[in-house]
């Protein structure tokens, strides 16, 4: 089996696992109002939280590999893009394990992350243009993962107001179910988005590492 098929099947299996965890969490919360700590989508150092941290650490690690292997390309991308992404992902993984952002109540940490994510493509637009011309599928995969990740995270955050209105107009049980669904959708979207991004980086890294060096393709 080729490496691309292994990565593709592994990604599908991982998304299936994440979907299973999401269903187990929502069903358990609706039926009993609680789930085992390991399955909690809204807790610290649970299986979903650890998966998110592993995703982010893996993406950060691949970015460092891409940073060190820039010389394999005939027209190397800048050092800034992989380094910035690596720092952001490694910090995000650490934050996921420690929930460091919760200690900064005066800072809107979601918009802080969003600002950093917006700054990276603005400052490295030349690299993104190059990726779009040469490795378009990679950029599309990353953009798809980011859209799912941000759509789940920020979309679910905006639903809090609607849930509060539901709580005022209906029973507390309905409001609780709505909140369980919000948490489930938010965390699953983040996990799924990260998985797609990880797949995109893994495929790109394998392709880069298996291609010959410029000096080998153009011998002296």
C-alpha cells in the first residue's frame, strides 16, 4: 500500500474516531447528564483534548521539518511561513493541555488566535501565491480544514446567545440539550478541521522528502 493511501485511510479512520467520541459525549450527556472524564468534550486532559494537542504538536513538528527541508525545492518558500505556523501550533498544543488561556480573563483569546492566524498569510502572501500556483491542492486542503475549525469554534461561540434565549423561553432541559449540542459541534469541528490540516501537511511533507534535491536533478 502506498504512503498516500495509508495517510488517506488513516485520516478517514481518525475522523471516524472523532465522530464516535462526539456521538458518545452527546448521547451520554443527554441521557445521564454526565460522561466518563476521559470522554468529556468540555474538560481538561480528556481524550478529545489530548487528540487536539497531538494534532497541533504533529502539525507544528511537520512545519519544522518543512523549514529544515526548504533546500529541496527549486524555488524555496521563505523561512517565515513554516516557522510562524510551527510556533502557533506548538503553543496551541501546549495551551490545549494546560488551558493557559483561561488565566487571562481580560483577553479575548479567541480573537487573539484569529488575529495571529490572519497576520501569518498577510505577511507571507508571496509564499501563498507560490503554493497556489505549484501546490494548489495542499492550500485547498489547509483552507478547508481551517474553515471547518474556525466555523465550529467561532460559530458555536456565537450560538451561546441563542442558547441563553432558549433557556429564557423554554425549559432548562431544552437549554441544556442545546448547550450539549453546541459543545459537541464546536469540539468535533475543531478536531475534524485539525485532522484535515494535518493530512494536508503530511502529504506535502512526504512529497517534499521523496523528491530529489535540485543538485541531483541538474548534475554539474
